């Protein structure tokens, strides 16, 4: 069993039980307690589990990790994903950029472009792009969340509904095995749904930790997305869903700038 396979199995066990001890995990996977501790520390760093004394439990499904913590999680993966996604955006395009730390890395990567029109409900994204004199940056109105600079509310939705753009770039807190895209904030979800409705193509950016988290509010489904950008191969259930709905998969691995997995390759997940 590879380390990644063991991590997946540990997460499955923790999900079923709600808690697993180091002793139980070492016995189940026939590894040393030291190996289990390293595994749990890595999974906790990814935001997939909550490390507790003597073992691990599930992260909360109702409260998101603090913004300043999320900003530092999986930095290399987020940068690779951002560069891969930005490479798919042509110059002189129009786009929405939603709330999320991954989207802020994407904004940084887009600074190499020219002539973009960007509509955002993320004050951090606007601050990153404001120095690009050839960009037209439009900030949505609404209520500003002090914890992360996100803009939400009915006024935000009304504002977004005035536009129809080439690309909508969204992030997510959790991707369930049935393809559900999940978030923690109902108001944030409603804004994201408006972005999906008003974009000709929708790009989702999410690192591998989002395959293992739980969140409480349904934003939509992976089937609504045109392209998914991540840093590791998703679970087989998600691969099958993407194959069925023609969702392009782009994986930004550490060794490569990334690759798109076409439907023929996705079909391998069924064999």
C-alpha cells in the first residue's frame, strides 16, 4: 500500500468512526505508531482531519478553517494550480473571480496577462490586480466579510446578474463523492451560483484536500463545471462523474506544469 493509498484508507476509517486512535491505525495498516503520526500530521496540515491527542477526528462541517490558516495551507499546490488555470485564460477575456485563497493565487498568476476585464467579489483579488493598468477591474457591491475580504449579499447577486462573461473562476471548500460542491456560508454559495449562471465556461480550482473535507451548504455539482483544476488525481467516483458530463480535468503535479485527462483516460477509472 502506498502512502497516498494509506492516507485515503485512514480518511475513510475516520469518516466512518468519527475518531481513530494511533494504536488502532497502526494495527489496521501494519505500520509503526511513528508512521501513523506522520500520516496524521500530513492530513491535518492538508485540512482533511483534526489532530487530537492520541489520534484524529473529523474537521467541523459547519465552521470553516480561519482565513489566515487557509492562506498558508498547500501553498505549492495552490501556486501550481493557479499557473495551470491562468494558462487556459486568453488575453482580452472577461471573467468573474470568486472568494477563496486559491482564487487569490490565480489572480497573481493572471498578472502576466493583458487586457482582461475582471469582475470580483473578493477585495484581496481586486488589490492584487489593481496595479495592472491594462486591466479593467470591477468590484461587486454588497456586504464585506471582515474575516477574508469577501463580498456577499443580495446586492452582490444583483450586480453579478448584470454581466455575462467568458469565464467564471470559483473555488470550493469541499467536494463530496457524489460530486456535490459544498461550502460553509449560505450567502457565499448564492453568489457563487450567480457566477456559474452568468459564465460561458466555469473553471473550478481546488487542491486535493477538498476531496476529504466536509461542509454543510450545497453550492452545486461538479457536473456544472467545464474544467476542474487540481493537484492530484481525484477519487474514482469523481473521475466517473467527470467522464459522464464531459468535465475536463487538469492536474498540476509537482513534476509537470499539468495535464488534461480526456474522456478516454477518465474511462479507465471504470475498468
